[in-house]
C-alpha cells in the first residue's frame, strides 16, 4: 500500500475521531438534537468546502501541466525541425508531471543549441565578410534567418578556414613581391608614379586588397621592373665590356683603370651614366690613337685566325688588315671583322676544339713514330722506353677513335648547315686521310732507303773481300716503286762509296716538312687546288698503315739477317 493511501485512511480516522469528540462535547453541554444536526451540517460543509478547494487546486495543477506539456511538445517539435534533429520521444510510460518536466528540460536544451548555432553563424558571417573584403571574393551563401544544421556549420567553418589560408598565402606572396619591387625600384632609382604603385609601396600591407587581379597586376609590375633592370644590367655590362676592350686596345695603365673600378659593378642609373662617360672618354681617346687601336685589333684577329684554322688565302682576303691608312673607316672594318670572327668561332667552337685535339694527338703520334725508328732508343736505361711504348700503343687506339668521332660530328654538322666544314680550304677528313697517306709514303721511302743502303753495304763488303775476281766494280742502281706510286728513289753506288749526303739531307728535310705539318684554315670557302689522293675512310687508312708498318718491320729484320750473313761469308 502506498504511503499516500495510508495517510488518506489516517485522515479518515482523524475525521471520525473529531466528529465523535464533537458529539461528546455536544452531549455534555446538552445541545438538542436539532442543533447537533445543524452543527454537524456546518462541520460537513467546512470539510467539503476544504476538500473541494483542494481538489480544484489539484485539478488546476493538472490542467496547467497538461497545457505546459502541449506547449513544450509544440515548441520542441519546432526546435527539432529547425535544428534538423529527430523529434523527442519519451521512453516508456510516465506521469503527467514527469512528462512535463522532461519536455521542459528538452526544450531548454534545444533553445541553447539553437542560440549557440545562431551565434556561431553570426561569427562565421562576420569573419567571412572580413576575409571576402580583403580577398575581393563573394560572401558565403547561407540563409542567416534559419538555424544552420551541424553540416552547414561544418562546411561554413571549412570555407572560412580556406579563406584564411588563401589570405595567408596571398599575403606572403604580396610581401615577397613587394620586397622585390622595392629593390628593383631602388636599383632603377624609380619612384612610384601610379596609384597602384603607391598603394603597393607606401600603404599599409594589411590594407592592400589581395584579389587575384591585384596579385596578377603586382606580378606584371614586378616583371616590367625586372625587365627594365635586366635591360639596364645588359646595357651596363655591354658598356663594361666595351670599356675593358678599349682599355686593352689603348693599353690603359692599371692606375687609370682603378679610378673607375667603383662603377664596374652594379647597374644603377648613376653607374650607367658613369660607364657611358668612361666609354665616351675612351672613344675619344681611341680616335686620337687610331693606329694603336687598329694594331691591337689585328693581334686579336690573328689569334682568331689561328683558332679558326684560317688558310693564308683567307687571311689575305681581308685586305684592310694590310692597310696603313689608319682612319675611322678602317677601324670600323676591323671591328666588323672581329665581331664576325668571334661569332663564327663560337658557332664552330666544339668542332675547332676537336680539330685542335686531333692535331695535337697527330703530332704526338709522329713523335712516337720518329722515336720508334731511332736505334739509339734501345740505349735507354731509365725506363722511358717502356713508358713511351705504352703511350704509343694507347695513342694508336685513341687516334682512330678520335677521327671517327670527328667524322660523325662533322657529317652531322654538314647535314644541319647544308655545306661543307673545311679547314685551310679543304675538307677536314680529306686532310686527315692525306696526312695518313703522306706518312705512309714517308715510311715507304725510309724503308727503300734502308734497303738500298743495305744492298750497297753488301756490295762494298763483297768487293773488298774478293778483289781478285772483280777489281773495281760499279753496280747498277737499285730502284723500287713504293706501293703508293710515288716517285722512285734511285741510289747509285760505286765500290767504296756511300750514299751522297745531299740526298740524305733532302730526304730529312722532306721528312721534317711532313712530320711538322700544321693545320690552318677554317671559314667555309672554295678549296684551293690540292694534290689528288684516293680518299678512304679514316679507320681503313689507319689499318692499312698498320699493316704496312708490320711489313716494313719484317723487311728490316730480313735485311739485317742477310747483311749479317754476307759479312760472315
């Protein structure tokens, strides 16, 4: 039994006791029955009125609770709809009072969430407005009259965070570009002359609109300033190069050069002005020292002629080089020629360097060949002979390879330029083949001389040993044609006489001229008349030369054996 029910029964007992007590009092007093009845009616009425009043109050409370439940339920449904959440559902059975309390609590919670979302929305809108004004972008599209959902708030927050990152990135870019613009303006001694330039340089950085258009305009301004700076630097560097060239041509002393050393760096307007003044001064001095300047240019011309392997005909083709009428016109002709030569050398630099490398290797090869045919080399005691043989063997491998590489590069160059690459008025590869052929002929001639000398020595020895049979004998001259078809070398001997010295000196002179041949030539021109040789590939020429060299070595060994046999006999 509930406690409230117990209390109700106790109330009934108390009421019964009170009524019994009243009756007892009434009897003692002697109140008649009709008055007792009246008094009992009064007691009943009081009790009934009290209970009716209490019931009315509780009924009123119930109505208020029911009404509150209805109101809370309605508001809660509205809030759930605005907040985009599921409607509230009471779990299990509950009393009116508990339901009203739960609904009221839920309504208060929903009101709080709504308020927080609205506040956050307002804050995000303020931030969005500020960022959009700086970035010059449209505001975020969201209904400010309704309560945003959690998803909408999350997207709005992400949008604002992206705007912040964009602002930071553009601001950093703006600061960097601004710094470069200021440096360029200082270098160019340029003052801001437009409203945009003044906004960039003079106004507060935070006040600058970081729109894409402004950033693009900013970059364009920087490019323009950098282009002007580059042009200014190029002009200044050109003036410096002109000054150095005039210094060298005029042989300006170091003390005088140091006087303008401060303007030999930088590209500011005052530096450019000072450089121009120095150029003007030197130009005037050049006019006063025309002969000296032209002679300095001629020295440089000769150096380029050597580097470009110019032939004598090509050098003589520039007639102003030999003129002694030192005028401004002559100087201009020399200046134009030196510019043309410089450009020509730069275009063909790699090929010229390759040709130079081949010629150095060829000279070294001829030197090794000369040493290899020198009998005194076997008296070497310091180990140089072995070292030279290794170098010679290495060069015999690298030289044909270098020739093949040059041949391929030259063929490629000729295909690209649709003309022949010539040095000394002759195709380079023809020149290489000619050098190998001349060297082979020289080897044949030397071999023929050794055979003739051996034959003469044998004949002399035999005539000395057997005078009784022959007396003084004059033998027929021995002559052999070399495989190449060159002129025969004829040696006539009488008993007891050696080969004339004049012939040997002539041969040595010819050998010296062949071994000491130097390339010259360069600028493509018509080739002068040359002796006719069969033009083979470089590798086959070198292989042929190696075979002939092997045969010559064997012939020398046979001659030495025969000579030794004749002497013994």
